[in-house]
């Protein structure tokens, strides 16, 4: 198994985020990916490579040009407002909600940030664009590897991606790596692609991107959005729309869910993917389902990630695994590599 590692991910390192009414140190820290890399090297599992480079036009297969331009220029705009901003991260403070217009990009920078975001927990830093773009390259490189005939490949990067939509960021995510990988597979010969999201938090961005499409099936096992972030999407009655009707499956579960119940949901998701007839599988590999995760609520144990890897291998499809959440930093490396090693 090849791992494509984002060597510049640490350039994205937020200072604080808004969490439960307070500014707190960020949960998405560089050590998350570093622990996974160290565990891969300790077990000598496959090879670790830098991602290939791509023309940035490939990003427009998922994200709007207007949004990409914002990401590429936001930090420069921020510092141009005040040189002292170089020492402050960008956090949004105002958002367009129901009845507001979003078709006109404001000139005011604070309003512009709000237009392209949906929470105050995702700081934009001086290195965010560089890190996010390299992360997208990791996912695209992993998709290329699947197309070349490899059984599986792994995109190891942060910031994560599954909360990012076609034109918005949030949930620590800026570019939707899993969606980009799935679209790349579609654009290069795979007639049908399935995305399985096993992160504790619903992949609202991925769902929104493919919700009207019949060629990409999205299945997600996650915390119930009535109580769990991102709250406003991820209910079981969201089954796709128009041509995409039936190509979306949400399996929300309550806080405290253990592996036995979670595994039953996985069986349901994998059976739906099999019925869909996918030619390839993309896995949004969130490890925040772990019992020790500080911002999540499932009760999976370290050994359970071996079972997950085995189940994914049994699907029998070319598979791209994309690193998402997992904030129990000391355990995330072991848990992630358990999935990969059991798959292999």
C-alpha cells in the first residue's frame, strides 16, 4: 500500500477555535498526522511518498472558481487590512443565513469570510491554502494509484476535508479530499464510485456535493445530527434528490454507541454499496469514533479498527482511504494504521 503524505501539512496550525462558547486551543493539530506517519514507519507498512503535482484546474471539478480564488488570496487580503493581522488567524464572525443573498461576493473582508464558511471553529492561517492544496494532491495521487491497479492507497494529510462543500469551509476542512478523489476516479474511467464516511461527524460537504447525482453513492455512519456537529445535515431521511435519489444513505447513531451496534450499521452501509455496483471505493477515514476522542461520543476500541480494515478489504474494490478526523492524538496513529494493516 502506498501512502501519499502531505509534508507541508504543519503549515496549517491554528491558534484557537471557538468551542462551546470559548476560544480554546485547536483540536486539529499537526501531531495527528505525525503520529500516523510514525506508526506507518514503525510497522514498515508499505511505502510513503510525496504527492504528485496537478494543475489546480482539477480542483474546479468539485469547488467553485470563486471559492478557490478566495482560499488562494484570503491570507494576503487579511494582512493587507492590517500588518498586525500577520500574527492573528482568520475566524469568521458573521454569516448569510435564510433570506440573505450569496450570489454577490462582498467587498468587505469579514463579510467575505462569512460567505465562504459555516462555523467559527475553523481558523484560516498563513499556511492554510498551501497545506490544503497539498492535501488535495495527496487524495488525487491516491486515486491515480487506484486507477493504476493497486488494491488500496492512503492519503495522509491535514487539514481534513469532508465538511468542505463546493464553495464553503468549516469543521476544520477547506478542500474536500474524498470528493476530489471520487470525481477523479469518475473522470478517468470508473462508471460508479462509492464514498463511505466513517468519521464520527457527518460528511455534510461530501453529501451536498453529490446529493443530486446517480453516479456517486455516499454512505455515512455518524453521530445523530440532532445532538452532534455539524447538526443541520445527516438525518436518515436524506436519500438523495432528483437523479441522485437513492444514492445517499445516512446512518445516524446515538452517543455512546459501541462497536457491536456500529458494526451493524457498517454492514448496512456495505450492503448498500454492493447493491449500487460501485467500481471503486473512497473511504473518509475518521478515527474520532474512538472511545477516548475528546470531541466525539462513540465507544470504539483500538482493536475494533482491525475489524474495520478487514471489512473494507472484503468489499473487494480498488480503495482510496483518506485521513479525516481523530483527535485523541496519542491513539490516532495506532488506530489508523490498524485499519490499513488489517486491510492489507
